[in-house]
C-alpha cells in the first residue's frame, strides 16, 4: 500500500468511444474543464409557503431546476466535494 494517495477519487469515464472529451465551462470561475472532471449540483426554486400554494394552481407555476457544473478547485472551496483523509493521516491516529 502506498504511503500517500490523493484524498479524493476521480473516475475517468469516457462519454464517447474515441476523441477528446467535451469541454464544459465552470459556473463559478469560468474555467474550461473536461466534463468528466466536473462536479454537478442541481439548484432549484421552491415555494415553501403552504398558504400561497393553496391559492395558486400548481400547473401554472414553473419551478426551475438547473444543473450547475463546477471545476475541482471551485467544488472544494464551495464544499460540494469534500476530500477524505489521505492514507498517511489515517495511520497517524493508530500509533
């Protein structure tokens, strides 16, 4: 077992059989990142007032949902992806 590895797992799944990966713009900083490296978060809008929902027909209300993509550095700074402990930190507490 290696002494230190990356504190997070990054999967590399191809979306197509050949060629380069699709580049996506980070919604936070605007950096161009390959799509497989991004972290997605779904943001939505909800009406939480029950009195308001009784008066309005639900078919007339459109609650938007948007999928946002963040690069690894922005995802870590915003707390979307939380890196786990590295192997070295795990074994320090045992001794």
